[in-house]
C-alpha cells in the first residue's frame, strides 16, 4: 500500500460546482496532515492544515478521519482559478519528512 | 523579496557531467529540504537539514551530495549525471522539522541529454 494515495483525476467540473477530493494514508502514527496546491509548472503551496475536528477556510473544508486513515477536501462554488493539482500531505516516519500524494488534478470550466 | 530562491531555474546538461543547484531562504527557518518531482509528478523527499545538520537522507544514489554551509543555504551537487536524473528539483524550508507550512522554491528543471 502506498503511503499516501489519491485519486489522480482529472476532475472536470463547471464553475460553481462543489467538488470533493479524498486521500488515504498508511501510517497510523501520522500526526500532521495538510493539503497543498500546485499550479502547472509551479511549486506546491500550502492550502490548509487538516485538524482532527475538521476545519474550514472560506470555500474550502478539510476533514480528517483517523480511524479510517482518510482525509478529504471539499471545495464549494468552484472558481476558474481553483484549477490546479491538489496534493494530500502527511508526515512520515522520519522527523521532518512530509509524504506527498501524487495529487488530484482539478479543471474548472466556464 | 523571494523567500526561497533556487538557481538555476533551468539546467540542460549532458550525461556524465557534474552540476550544482543552489538554494537560499531568507525566512529565518531552521530546516531545509530537497525534493525531487519526476515526470509522473510524484514529489519525493531526498534530504533534509536542520541547523546545518543532516537529518533525513532517503535512498538516493551517492552521486547526489547536499551541502549546507549555514542554515540559510542548502546546495545540491550531482556527479555523473544520468538520463534518469531529469526531473524538477524543489528546495523547501520550514521553521522546524516537519513544521507547518513548508515554503518551496520555484524549482530547478533539470534535463539530462
């Protein structure tokens, strides 16, 4: 089983749609969880951390289910500018090692 | 003012050559990293330094040697380049090992021909 697994997509959605991404991780001892965003030919940028209680930042909601080792990201009212690859990130076994999923590509169309 | 800067941005070189990539951060972070993103877009850690000390050294050929002269700089030297080394190499930094919010450099796109 890969350390962090994501559906690669692509997800093609119209503007205004709600879209959800899922991610599973294999290390039950992981404590830190994040979603990063990577635009084409650019560097990854932190979108949001994911907390046990779930957290929201504007149109973005992240959820964590430790029992199922599952993380989700919900984007409401999609904008054209949301088009990017979304990377699920979990801390690894070594101190300071963040494990990146392969990413889910989102394309928002007018 | 760029927080994490890498040079060069693009590097095209022949097999067998030796090349270096430089990275500098002005965020005052203690920890720096090198990640490799291959053609399948998989981003994988190579090395991490905390206060100039190597703390992560993943399974990377010993042709790759990182050097951290001070905590604001982490360079990557690659000997005897191979075709399979072609990738985008990202430098990143954080305030502590595994700290929240890695800041990445814009990447160095290495092509070995």
